[in-house]
């Protein structure tokens, strides 16, 4: 039976110690009340994508601070997740997603990038490993969706500029409020979907076939939240 999972969800299976109970619940129950994503980040990401595309449409090139992405031939509108998916022949798991940016390079290859509204921290290995899976999943999908070959992957961190110099700058104020600036940092990501994605899809299939949720990973915060929620509902605690 086909199983569908997003590229973001697939990244959860890449952790050295993934909580398979959380993965099972996510697959069968979907989001829980405390797992909502703050809308402000989606708004900033949308602003970033639209602004960069508008700049490219006007100037036929990317801003100078994105020049490290390479010689860009054209800006491809990323397909929505309903069209951007791939079914693995071995596990019958369907991986779907929507890349933030797909650039066609002058040599005919493609470069997929993902925008992150946060500061880059090389010590946050868990998050970086997840992003690596997400981008490689996009590459794995793209090469069967007409965007081949995908030779480059990048994370583009849009880091809020809250330096003292920026805060005290007169341009930080406008007639309607405050202007928060962002500084772009490009982080290349290793491209290896052929080796990275198939083993994760086997984990997804194994979790899907479990009739009951597996034991939680020790010290899993999400499991504690769920257990507390169940106790509160059962006992009627406000």
C-alpha cells in the first residue's frame, strides 16, 4: 500500500536516535495541538522568495550577495507538492515537497536552495542533518520531475541583523514601525540522494507497517508532551 511523506517529515528519520513513536503518531494521527509552526516564519520565508524572484525578473541576475550560488541562467518556479513528488519502486513510499528555489545554471544543470530564517550555527548538527535530508529529497524528486541533473544544493540562512549598529541606524525606523534587516549566509550541502534517501524510506515503510506505536525514545520531549496531554484529558485537569 502506498505511503506518503513530506521531505520535511522524512528528515526526522535521519536522526541518530529518532523517536519512532513520534514518527508513528505523525504518520497516523498527523499534527498534535502543540506542534503548530509559527506563522511569522512562513510570512518571512514567503517575503524572501518573492523578493529574490522579483529582483531576478527585473535585473536578470541574482543579488550580489547570492553570487556564490553560481552563474544562473533562469529562475524556475518550484512546482507545488501535488506535482512535485516521487514514488520509490522498492518501498512504494511517496515523497513529496516544495522547494523554496530552483535555479537553472548556465551549464544546464540545476541548483536547489532552501531558505531558513535563522542564524547559521554549525554546532546544531541535528538541524543541519535534517536540512541535508530535506534538500537531498528534493534532488531525488527533481531528477524524475524534469529537473536533471541537480548538481548543487544550498541552504540560504537569512540571519536577522540585530547588531548594535543596525539597531541604532536611523533606517531601522519608518513612519509605520521598525525595519528589521537580514544578512544572507550560503551554506553548501552535500548532494548524495542515491545513498541517503533509500535507507530512510525503508525506515518509513517499517514504521508504517507497525500495528501499534513503538516505545518512545528516552527523554523525548514530544512524547512527554503527549503523555501529559493524555493525562490531563483523562483526569479532566485544566
